[in-house]
């Protein structure tokens, strides 16, 4: 069912002729992949939808409008809390996408607020957030030490009254990962929004999305992240003919060229995204595994392909740490 | 999933899938007389499945999953599979319903005008609504009142009424054994039996009604009533709503519209007959 979902997102006319049971399965799969809002905007105005589908999608559009308002408000709260530090505050992921008014933001679900700040300003930022009502989520001292020594972000903070999480990043991949993105270059190239908050440059947004999807984590929720990449590539390439060469240049700078190439190939495979063939490179056999993992969900919303999922889970740890450190980490987590 | 059933309750439809036969069979029995939504797209999906694969056979335990889930909900025993299905459907409504403002309330209707009965769990609203449903009122629902954000109308949600402990015997005497579902003993909420609404309530389950009166019933005190001010009604209804915050300005607008147009009373009653006479009297006094 995920494959049908991807096809309809790419080409809404592919939903014509679906039967009631298929619609139910499609809606369920889209909810499970956090793509119902995106689907709702893609199918807006599509003729001949069943009445019930129209109602479900209309409610999903209202809901994502509300999510957008809340995400922007949360970003504004962070801006006010951090204004005194003078540090540049760069929005990442969903909040950045909607704050920049990108196509990818239409119907996008948004969870936590993710921001990037210069590493040397982390102490100031942390202090200001704690003063403004954010609190640590994890109290465990191993977790805390782990985050501080080995992660690209502070341990998560949650706001006392608004109950929303913030992830404060100082770069876009853990320092233990093999690629070493250039955090200073990310910040230097960032773009100011009217509010004074910033986003990454368009090329860096794509690089970050690709890194987040393919170089960090087990691809859970990956279909949605790949949809972001599809929308961004289409929009940025249409806006600016110099986009593809600059994307290649930034991917190289951040040591993420193979990762970006993988993202381009999979976006092309699943969403028919027009991509620069030179940057995408030749298809690799392993692309098939990534594709299968991204589509591992059925029409009941259940995860499928258990072994493949587990393999990607192991991969996510393998990429994050050298073997000895990984063994120690897993040992600590298993025995505490 | 191996076993599945579509159920439509009022304007909302559910697809319930199960790894075991018995929960779906029990659900099918309870909803046999409801119009079948076989050819309809379902709003929500519920999955009753084992938490770990081996728990399908070995000490089967039913985890309640679906479009919307609570991360740490405790699984139920297979004997309580029907309750799991009901909880799964309620959960979809509570977390996923965005078309209607959802009030945790029972609703009855007469002459196109609806009475909303709301209050904390255990206040007796479910039993009171069930009794009214046997005495000339149309039961619109015992659990959720659905307020249409656009029209301000109330939509029915006449699911099978979930009777608990003492109220089971009360309703068995009034409605008879034939409309009661299986006895579920030892559930987290005690003994539960479901009561099918009367055929008229099911036949008219897609027919909305204009809200006319809001009541806050309380069982176990001497007969009394007092008017409740608009501000208090508003705040109590925000607390009785599962999606007021999620609906944002739509929720605020429809709830303030409801509070501005409906009188509200708190009623205390020592027994069912008193409660029914109070509801009847207050309803008669409403301006036509």
C-alpha cells in the first residue's frame, strides 16, 4: 500500500478508480507515514473523490493548518527566549520548511522544534532555554553524558507549560559518524527570514534532509522525509538553474555526496522526481533494500519486513559509532 | 488482518481488524442491526493484535492499535476482546476526530431538539441516557456528542451502550435480555455488558438535532437543581472535550456558539425516576 501512496502523491490522477476498501487502506497507510496532510493537499480539487474521502481529507487539511500555526508559534517562542544571546538561530526540518513557505510544507506534519546554533554558543542557548521554561526530558546521567560527548544535539528539552520538545543541534550528524559536515559553513550560508530566525540555504536543506534520512537513523518515517526531498528538489530546481551544481558542491563540502546521490535516486524511483543524472550517479544494488525499507508498511498501517527493518536498525547504530564504542553503548543500555 | 469488520456508528465508520476471530465475532453480533458500511470508505482503522508474535497463542493478550494509539496502553485479555474493540474505536474518536467537536457526553433527542448530559465518569449520564432512550426519547449516544463546527448541529453516535456493574441489572429489567451483549467480567472497569440501542435510534443514526439544553447530572444526592452560568458551562465543556484544543479556533467558535444558545442546569438525583422527571420538566419549560 505504501507504493500506491507514493504513486498517488507523485501523480494524484493515479487515485482514480480506487475502490472503497483501497481508499480506507490508503488513508490508513498515509496516517501511519504522517503523510495524510500532504496527501490531502495533493488531492485537493481532484474530481470524483468519494464523499467520505473528501471529508477525511478536508479534516486533514484543517489539522495540518493547525500544526503549522503551532510550529511557527513554537519557533517564535524560541526566538524570543534566545534573542538575548545574540546567537543566530537556524530552524531545521519541518519548522524550517513551513517557515520558508516551501511546497514541501503543504500538509506536512510537524513534531518537535529543531534548531541549529553555533557549537560555541550552546551553553548560552541552553541557559536561556532553561530560564524560559524548558526542562530536560531525560534525567539519566549516562544518557546525558552520551548526548553531550557523542551527539550532534543537546539532550531533548520540553517546555513546562506548552509541552513541546526542542532539539538543539550544533551540527547535522553525530561527531562519531564517518562524514563530517561543515557546521560553520552551514551557519555561514544560512538565510534570514523576516522574523529574524534563519533557515539553511536551499542546497543545505536538501543535504540535511538526505543526511537525516540515509546517514542517521533507521529510515523510520522515511517516506515522509523523502517526500520533503522530492518537493524541495522540484521547487529549488525550477526556481534557479544554478541549483544542481551548487547542490553537488555543497554535498561534496559536507562529505555527503554519496548520501545525496542516494536520496536523488530514491526520490526518482518512488516519486518520479526529475534529478540531475550526473549527481544521482549509477543505480546501486543496495538501492533496492532502501526502497523496500521505505515501503515496508501495509494497508492496515502495520510495519512489514521485520528482518529488513532490524537490519536497518543495526545499520543506524553501526553508522553512528565505531565498533568498540557501539559494543560499550549497547552493553550499558542493556544492563542498566 | 485475518478477521475484519466495518462498523458505522452515526456519521463515523470504523474498520476493525483482529488477529483472533472472537473479538470481531462479538462485535458483529452487537452491531448486526446497524446499517452495514460495506461499500463505504472508513474514517478510522482499529487493529487488535498481539504485542509480540507469540502472544497470539501463548496467553493471548490483545493490544489496542490503530491509526491513533496510546504508547503505553495496557493490553487486555482475549476474553475482553469486545471491550478492546470498543476502546480502540473510542480512542480513534478521542485522538483522531477533527470534523466534529467531541464532547464526552450522552445525548437524547425529542422533537428535533437535543439534551446534552455531561459530567464526570460515574455521574450516571450513561445509565440516565439509556433509561430516557427506553421512555420515549431517541438515544443519540451515551459516550460522545458530536458538535458540527459548521452548522452547530449535534450528530448522533449511538454505539452500543457500555453498562457497568449495577446499571446492568437496572437496564436488563427495562430493556430485556435480548438486547444485551455478552457479560464481560473482571475488566479494568468491573463487569461490563453492552446494550443495543432501540431500533429507532439505530435507524435514525445519521439524523442530526439542534442542541436545546445542557444538563450536568449527579447521581446520589437529594433532588436539586441550579442554573449554571455560561462561563462555568464553557469551562466544564472544554474539560469534557477530547479535541477542543486540537480544533483551535473552530473549537472555540462552535463551543461558544453552543453555550450562548443553550440553557444549562446542574441536577442532583437520588434515583432514576427523579432524574427522568427532572429532565422532562426542564425540557417542557424550554422556549419553543
